[in-house]
């Protein structure tokens, strides 16, 4: 029986190998396919991203009365840092407001009392590709971290920024439209 299995396997292997054919030379290239749909226009000279800064990201700056967070943003090149523009906006009730800004909000104390608050948010651009955000409460109270907030960072190359003095850079929607930024 074992001999019969070996004979069957040999016949099967020989018939499999005999059915293989040699591949011939490559034929001519076929016709080009249809044009794909157009992609969305972009702008290689402008970078824009939304960054969520969580409450736990803020660090208290001892004796300065400020909270601070540093955000790496590699699109801030030497050219952008020295001659272009770095714009930062904060989401305030669904609209982007340019930083620096005074942010008015309400907070609830432990006893349930609602108080009106104000904070000053400022930005410093870092030469190594990033920004530093500062949060200062109007009363310089250091008890509570700022809440989670979204910030939008826009880096504009020098030649483009210097050629577009007609834009209201404090208005993110205008910047978004002119530079065709995606949200």
C-alpha cells in the first residue's frame, strides 16, 4: 500500500510539473487609464494644525503666577521664525480667537458658587520649532489648572507672509480661506 502511495504521488508531481509552461517576453504596455478626480488644493508654504492642550499638560511656573505648556511644532523653521509668521488661535465657544487674548469664563467653587473669571493667554514662538503658551489668571490664583482647550497653530513661510499684507491675520476664517487651510 505504501508503494502505491509513493507511485501516485510521483505521478501527481510529474503531471503538475508537465503542466507548467515557460513565461514568454513581456507584452506592450496597455493604454493609460482615465484621469482620477482632482484633489483638494493645498498650500506648501503654510502649515496648520489643531492641538488639544489637556488640563494635565499645564505646568505651574513657581513665583510667576502663570501656567505654561510647550508645544513642539516642526513646521516652525528658521525661515518662519526669523521672517515669516506663527499665528496661534484658541477655540472660544466654537470660534477661533487669536492669542494673545483675554479669556472670560465661569468657574464653580467647591461649595457650588459660580464665579466669573478672566485669564490672559499669551504665546512665545520658540526658535527650535515650537510655541510656549502662558495662562495667567486675573487674580494670579494658582489653585486650579486651566481646563482642556483646543489651540490652532499656523506657520506661514516668509515670502508668502510678506507678500500678503492684505489679510486680517487676527481672523482665522480669513486666514483659512486665503491659504486654503483644511480644518
